[in-house]
C-alpha cells in the first residue's frame, strides 16, 4: 500500500514513511492510492471479532510495510481493558468501545474510555506505540508539533509521555479550553512534554503547525513530526471503531446504519467516510457542528468559507471551535475525482484567506452519493439535549456529544440504526453540566484533584518564527 498527496505533487510513500510526518511536502494530506475493499464475505468473517481482531483486520490493509506479527503485537498492547477502563456503570471495558442503547435504533458509541476520557485516545494510544516502534527501527528521534482545541493535546501527551526519542510541543489557544482540559495537559511534568499557550484561537495554532511543516528545511533539520488529525495514522485507527459500531448495532450485513459525528476538524467523520468507501454499509454520515458551522454551510450550500479568528466563536463545545477543517481536504479530493491539480487550486484560495464554491460542473451535486448530511447546534440546544438525555434515558453526556445527538434526533430515519459518536465524558466540561443539570458530573477517581496540581506551560504569541526558536532551544 502506497500513499499519495491530495495535491498531487509528492512521491508515493509507504505507511511507515508517512507515519511521522503529517503534511506531504507539497502541503497536501496523505491518502491511500486506492482504498482497500471489504467484501460481503469479509464482513461476515469480521462480525463477532473483538476490538483487537477488528483493528488488525482493518489496519493490516493499510500498514502493509509492518510485519504482521509486529503489527499484531502493537495492536494487542494498545487496545486493552486496562488502558480503556473509564467505562460507565454496566459497560464492559473489554469491549473497548461499548455500544450504549438509548432506545431502539438510537445508540451512543462510547469512545471516551481511555486515559484522557476523550475519543482522541482511540487513535493516539496506537500512534504512540507505532511511533516508538518505527523510531526504534530507524534509530532516530522526533519532535512532535501539534495544535489542540481541547482533547488532542492531552491525548497526544498521555500517549507520548516517557516515549524514548519523542518530544512533544503542543500549541493550544490561551484561556479557551475548559479548566479540566487545561489541567490535564499543563499538569504533566514529564521532561519530553512542552505546552505552549498561544495568544489566539485554535486556527492560529493550526496555522503555525502548517507553516512549520511547510518549512521543509527546518522540518528536516529538527525532525518535526505531527500527531494532529492531519496524520494519516490517526485517521486509519479511527476507521476501526466504525466497523465495531456497525457490527454491534446490526444483526446482518444486509442492514445499513447512520452515524452522527460531532465535527470540528473533520478527522473523525473523515474516518467514517473512508470506512464507507471500504464497503461498510453506512447510509448517512451526519456532520454535526456547533456555532462554528463552516462545515454545515458547505454541506447545505456547496460553499466552503473558512473564517478568521475574529469570527471563530468560543463556545461550550470548545473542541469544535474550528473554522478551518484540515481533514476536509481529504474528502474534497475524493469528491473531485482525486484530481490533485483541482484540490491544489481550491486550497490555494483557502490558504490565501478565500473560499471556494463547488456548485459549478455538478461537483456539489455528487455529495449525496457519499452519504453526507449535516446540521448545527447552539449553546441552548446543547443544554436542552443534555437535560433531555439525562431525564429521558438517565445518561449524562458532554456538550460535544450533545451537538451530535441533537442533529441525530432531527435527521434519524425509521428502521435505520443511528449511532452518535461520543466524544468525551461529561467530567471534562463541569461548568456546562452544572448549568444544564444543576449537578456535577462524576469523575474517574484518578482525576479527582486534577486542577489543584502544579501546571507547567509557556504563553507565546501566534508567531511561527518564535515557536521554531523555542523548539530549537528546548532540544539543543
């Protein structure tokens, strides 16, 4: 399996070659040359597999340059009940991603049982073990540069802390994460973890990561790698739980399901898109946004119009406070027939502060053939959905999951199981839960005094040159 860039001007490379790097040299994102396909017979064989077996069945199609025995060892080390132990009462940690049924054909796919109680752990724990394996084989180190709006940072840091040959430099928008999210990251004291609070919004942080990645000389000299969802390894790992959720919600491979996915950077729902392209019987993928509804606008109008920092809202689902959805480029590449020249032209407009309209030439008209639908949510909707879910089902959900459930309830279809992807446990957003329910969410015991721990971080301006200097100084 070889990987190509969405912008068509980088050589094809293997899984291990692209694993550490993030962006392709031409500024695009990596995708497989062709998607592997699972036949009806394959799906029958996969039904009944546990999470580790499913992960190997899926990932072995992508990581073809890693010996099967090594890949299986890495997967078996990653997906254990001991790692994914933060389950709700009555759920089985061995399931890794339990399916919680709210009512017939309406489910939560529980993805937040990992060490940072966010769905990002599903991929990041695997990525940490893959990084360590690939680096050991190559006899080299890496400096990971990432950006987070809330959950990616802590998931990456917990996955990479103490890893041999790995330093992590994580950018986050100063003062714009929840107290819990901030404490999860900033309380880490490991020598290989560096937190940088940037004066700005998430998109400023993401732009810095892209700017550094596009400085090829600096990237090579300082061994810069990426763990944001632009990293193909993360997207590949997320594909697995779509298969797991499908099998848990159906009795036969003749059935279709739909997924509602809270969306900011489009990485989570992009994995669902790829699972569908691989043959998983998905009817619809519902892209659920908050007030930062750039993606909803596109799926309603065909116009992709990223917004600047001044027009990116700080909301009660802060991990989705994003107005430039990096992984959206992967879907558009498929939508325009994998035309790298076309994608390069479109993102040239975006990178220069503009927008693009895909209504011409019938491109936008093809979106329904990929199963996408969308909807948006607001703070009022989130509070109502959290309250109604608790009163009706006795289940407490976080604000991001509430965005997904709100859209799911609006667009569900009779006879089609709807799976809402849970994105975090409500403990990460205590203020919002208190507002909605008048009570505090239950925390895992290991996190009871998180905010009281000493914090270590640097506050810096949104200046790529200054960030580069900081990396050099800390790794000299």
